[in-house]
C-alpha cells in the first residue's frame, strides 16, 4: 500500500487494497483495519469508476457486518455485492465470498439456503480453478451441516472437515488448516472425545512460528488451554 500510494498510481493502490490489505486484515480478525482499508478501496475505485473493485469493496463491507453478527444489514449487502461481481465478470474470489455468505445465512437460521449457496461455491471453485478457496468452502459446508442437525449430519460434516484439512495441508495453507482443525476439534469435543480434539488442534497450532496476536491463534490458544484441563477426556 505504501509503495502504491508513493507512486501515485491509483489502480495499483486498488490492487494492493483489494488483494492484500482488505483480505489479510479480515482473515486476521482485525475488523477496524479491514473497515479502514475497505473505505479507502471504495473511495479510490469510485473515483476511477472501477466496478469490479467497487463490488469487491461491497463484499468486504458485507463480510465485516456478518463477522459482527449484523445479519440484517450484512446478508443483503453481501448478496447484492455478489450479484455486482457476477454481472461484472469479476470471478476471482467469488467462491470464497459465497462461502462467507452461506455461513452467514446458516448463523442467521437459514441453513437450507446456506447449504444451497455453499454447494454453488464448491462447484464454482472447481469450474474457475480457484481451488485455493476449497479448504474454507468445505469447512463451512461442514459447519452448515451441523447447524442443520439432520440425521447423518455429523458423519457428513466430518468428511467435509477431513477434506478441508487435506486440501489446506497440500496447499501449505496453515491458517486454513488451523480453521479446519478448529471445526473438526469442536465436533470431536461435542462427541465426548476431548483428547482427540486437543491433539488435532495442537498438531496444527505447534507448527506456527508467527502471528500469535491474530484472532485465530488467540482462539486456538484458548481452546487448547480449555481442552488441556485435568477433566478432559
């Protein structure tokens, strides 16, 4: 961002914001920074009339609202932004945003619609060869299946979590692997298998060498402390 701003090249700044600053801040759980970066992205994109970057900025806005569990505002905003992206042909990142939208639907109690959206995200990840997003898409499908609570949901969700772990591991995407371990570990804990849950999360957490101030790693440390209590099974 600093290099792009110093160059005075607005399009480079949009690239730096949309493909680095906004997603990294969002994934790190730094909502305040993500909001600030998104606001700058939208300002610059509007000045240049860049519809694809404007749509992506709206996607980040909707995502951040959903992260705050403001589903009333966030879900319609993200739905409309995804339609903007689709109409503008801005395919990169579309399946990943679809997965976030599906998860938001599930948390808002619209699990059936969420599962339909997540299946669309899986199909588009393959069609557009955006397989980098598959770990999160598959993980979110597992979470939605558990929210639905239908017969066989736990078995189907476990399969999703295993796929997410495998894809993330093969890609070297350690943060996505940790998220998949979280989801799988929660399932194991709820099944009364806390020892397995602890070992699963710990096996990924111990491979980190940095980023311990980020939201996911702080959560991992807290979960491991809880699972490591003398009463765990």
